[in-house]
C-alpha cells in the first residue's frame, strides 16, 4: 500500500503540470485568437487521463490506505480530528468536483461551435479545476516520496 502512496504522491506533479499546460495553452489561444489545434486537444486529454488515474489511486487509498485505516476504525471520532477529516471528507470532495470540472471543460470545448469558444471553455474549466487541485492537495505531506 505504501507503494500506492508513493505513486499518488508523485502523480500529483504530472496532474499539476498537465493541468497547467492545458489551461495556459487555452488562455494564450483565447487571448491570441489562435485556432484550435490537435495539441490543444491532446493537452486536455493528458490532463484528464492523468487526473482519472490519480482519482483511481486515491479511491484505493481511500478504502485501504494507511491514513484512512485510522478513520474507518472510528469515523465519528475522526470527524473531530481535522487532519483525519481532511482525507475523509475535504480531500475527496474537492478532488471530485475538480475532476468533474476537468471533464466538463474537455467535453464542452469539443462541442463548442468555433475555435475561440473552444479556447474559452477550456481556459475557464481547466483553470478552475487546477485551482481546486491546489486547494485540495495536502501540502503538509512530503513533496516527493521514493
Ligand atoms: C477523489 C480523488 C482522490 C482521493 C479519493 C484521494 C485520496 C487520498 C488519500 C486517502 C490519501 C491518504 C493516503 C495515505 O496516507 O493513506 C491521499 C493523499 C494524498 N493525495 Fe489524494 N486523493 C484523490 C485525489 C488526489 C489528487 C487529484 C491529488 C493531486 C493532484 C492528490 C494528492 C495527494 C497527495 C499529495 C497526498 C499525500 C501523499 C503522501 O502522503 O505522500 N490526491 N489522497
């Protein structure tokens, strides 16, 4: 299980980099009135795929990870411990909303009528998703694990 914690720890950087690249490309595309290219599509895809993978790892850790073991032992008691409640409630809730925003951004950008609207939707949804990821990450944990 500690292997999954290491993976979840490190994959965070892939999700953050992919999200930042997808959001920035969309913002520059919008401001510079550029056309929507296969690269824009690919960046959104890499962001959502890495996020999906992180989500899956997170769910496994939620059910069977070391931190949640303490929560499952006494869920009620864990609610009055802010460190445990963070993983039991806040972390999963924030990341769930953020994942929804990332997928909505990708699908709405695909459906948009013109390139400017594609960039606009991707820029708004990917930026909001990325902001929520920043808020939801437990920055008190190690930045890198091996
Ligand atoms: C809904 C999706 C997610 C769930 C259910 C989830 C669940 C968890 C759980 C249970 C832990 C505690 C691991 C343990 O110590 O046992 C954890 C830690 C962590 N999560 Fe998530 N997570 C999710 C999404 C994310 C995302 C999207 C990111 C960042 C992009 C992220 C970053 C982290 C980090 C950095 C840690 C600390 C790992 C460490 O101790 O080194 N999580 N997560």
